[in-house]
C-alpha cells in the first residue's frame, strides 16, 4: 500500500470492455504521477490509500480486471500534524 494525493479525474471516453464503468483518477506519489481506479469516490485534493498488483485488481472488482493501482481508502487527516 502507498499514500497518494488525488490531482484530478481522468476522462477517457474510448475504453476496453469492463473498464468503461470505472472512475479513474490521476494521483501523485511524491514526484511520480499515475492513474488509479477509484473504488471509493474520492475528489481532487484527497489523500488516499492505494494498492497495487493483484490487490489492485481484486479491489477494482475482479482478478481479471486490468488495473495495477486502485484507490481503496480516503485518509481523514494527512499529512500528520506535529503534536505540541
């Protein structure tokens, strides 16, 4: 799992079968940008938990699903604040 920030939705009107009903988000993990399947309904600016590999496919709905990164949770408070 890794923590990423959602930058914006990704609109792709021409998709392969099975991918047409999934929401996609552009996420940033430090300096790297990636596209993730949104399984939780996040919005730009949200800090999220992402999973990869076979966990990403299962979280997207099927082991056969063509995803290598899926958003599985929205973090309530991030980055952590320093305690006084």
